[in-house]
């Protein structure tokens, strides 16, 4: 993919796709932070994927695609949906209610670190991480720990920030586990069909959790709340995912993977502009340490490149 010469028209589309991935995925953290102040976090997690899944379902029906799954596919899709669209997104929404959008995005950006770590310790790995990759993994997690510790000691974050941050790390781990599982699974159903069911199953469980938790009594279903949920579904999920899939076909995986450390910067900037979320000088230092570590691991780890390549296949591109 790296050697593909792009026409002027294609180059413009690539630039626009990068802008969508950077802006829509980065701004999703701000939209989550905004929406969870009005709507129960479980509903924020679930409704975005139910809407996106239903839109994808209608698209597949119009295209005449068969939506049925074999028992094996259903079990695999359910497992991935619960990991990536329930555990990950549910904890992300809960964490986003307690922490600034930029910090939430920064913690979630550890997903490539977890992927590289899992690939190193799980059986059947095809490569061994280099010393520089290990350094990136260690310094990345150390940077998160130092950033949180200093912020708590200086009173820059509430005491509820610690459990929220742990929840976000578990969310990142859940997505990484799902990504590694996806990398090792095979399906008989078309990729878009399995993705559709993952969204519907994961999103449905999220909404059910919200109902059991009584979120329908505490949520404020204002126009702005619905607009933020629609933004998450249409732009944060469908448009962002479509742009990401397009880029995986057109440019190198290493280039696409830059979203892992651009998105937190976008979230920090938009959080400052829209939600008045400042970062102290020491927090900027922690931000630089973590993102530099993520960039190092993304550029060096074969595991992250294999996962991205498999995501390209799973998206039907």
C-alpha cells in the first residue's frame, strides 16, 4: 500500500478521510463528556451503536444481503460485541462523566500498548516485541500513572478520578482483547453483517443495563442530548469508521495508525475550546510522554499492524 501513487482526486479524498478520522473520533470524547451529563452513561454507550447498527442493517437489507449467522458466528459476534461495544464503550461513558475529555482520550489511546502487550504474552504469537517496543509500552503506562498521581495530588482532578481512570484502562484492555480475538477468528458471514450484529448486540446490552440501573428516571432527554447522541452515532461511529476503512485501502497502515495519538490532541483542544477543560503544565508533560510512547509502539509493533490489516479485512474493504 505504501507504494501506491495517488491521483489528485484520490489525494483530496484521502485528506478528507484523515480529517474525518481525526476530527470525528477525537471530538467523540467531547460529545461523550457532554452527553453523559444529561443522559445515563449506559444509554450514551448503547444508543449510539443501536442507531449505527440499525442504519447499517437497513443498508444491508437494501443491498439484499443475507443477515443470518451460523451458531459459531453468533457466538463469536456476541463475544466481540460484549467486549468492544459493551465493556469498552460502557466504561468509556462512565469514565467520560468523571474525567475531562482530553484525559479520557489519552487513557483510551493506550489500546495499541495493550495490543502489543497481549501479542507478547499470549500463546501463538508470530513475533517478539523489540526492546524499543517494550520501552514504549512501559513508558506509556508509566506516563499515565504519573499524570494521574500528580493531578490527584495537586487537586486538578476529583478523588473519583482514580476509579474512573482504572475503568478506562479496563475499557482499553477490552477493546485490545477484542481486536486480538478478531485477528484470530474466521467468519462465514460477510464482514459488514458481523459488524452490524456486533453493534446491535453490544448496544442492546448497554441499553438494557441502563434500564436496569434506572437510567430512564435520571436522564434528561433534551434536544441537545439527542443531537449529541446522533453525532456519536452518525459521525463518531458510521462516518469515522467508513473513513478509517477507506484509508486502510489507500495509504500505509502506519499512516492510518496516527489516529491513536492525534485523537487525544484533538480531544484536548476541543475540550479546552468547548468545555473549558484546561491542562496544567505538568499534565502537558504527561500527555507528551504517553503519546510519544504510543507513537513508538505503533510504528514498531508488528501486532498493531496485523490488527489494523485484519480490521481492514473485517470491514469488507
